[in-house]
C-alpha cells in the first residue's frame, strides 16, 4: 500500500482560505469515511483537527473543516492566521486493520 | 494534565533490539486502544502498530510485522514497543497515540515522541 498523496506545500495570506488535498484510492479514502487530519509543529505532539472526514474535536476552531469526494479528502482552513503555519497530515483507514498517512503538507502563512 | 510521555529511545546498532515505553496519565488508560506512529528524518508519518484496550488484539504495519511487538500493562498505565532486528530505516521519532473514544482509526492524543537512531 502506498502513502496517500498530499501537496508538499501550500501558502496563503492572513484572512484567506486554503485547501489541502489528500488523494488515495478506492481501497482506502474512497472506501471508508475514516479520514483524519493532524496539525504538527516540529518538535511538538501532533494534534487531531478532523476525524471521520468531517467531525471536529472539541476545542478545535471552526475555521477548520473537512470533506471528501471520491478518493480525495480535503482539509479547508478559513480565515488563515499566522498560528496556522504548521505541517498537516491526512490519515485514512485502508482496510485489513491498516492505516495510511499522507506525506504531509507544509502550510506557510505569507 | 492528560498526557502521553514516551521514553527509551537512543542509538542502537543494526540487528539489535530496543524497547520503548509510553506512560499515560490523567485518563482511564484501560479504556482506549493505543498506537505507535513514527516519523523518519525529513519524512512523513507512518503508522506502526495498534493494540486494543485490553491488549488482546494487535495489528502491525507491513514494514515492522514480525520484528516489532506492541504490548501494554494497564496496571502501570504504560504502552510498550519491543523492536527487534532493527534496521537503518527504522531510524525515526516514535510517537505513542491514543485511539478515539469510539474508533481505533484516528488518534485523539499524542505524545511528543522519542528518537530512535539505528546506526553502526
């Protein structure tokens, strides 16, 4: 099984919206509503931002939202803030008790 | 506060073994599935293994199957990863992570990781 495909980097200005894509296959992203997203500042513990495609944990800003269409999941961050600058990873259940991560996307706030 | 703290990382020669620990605090450890996830230098995250809340079920990623063993001691609120036959490509920061309340397949709490370097 290959890793999920994410863009290596995205950027946006404060106040703008950005979307990070996460492309898998019909055996993982396309087959299960079990995609999650994580924010990671280097050297820190990753943080859950979205789970089960669209659900937001308590305490996560409603500026973060998730969606899925076919084999591609997306994380959208609206009203971009400087503190959003971090690495973002998607993750999907891939059947047979296996999880796959994306390669990660570095978000730069200009 | 609710947290996970990994320990046991270090430098080890190829072919040798190492055991990582993850101490959980301020939550009911025995109520959650637990995972190990790793990140090689300059690379993305890679799922390593999961164990059920009582330790009766264990599943592994293909790259570590047969070499690594996940286990837990609920009386000590501690998760373990026994790593045998270590290879250069096992060099990574290893994170322990807690499963969601109703699903194994996402992580709602992470530790800060412990670095394992496999080198001769």
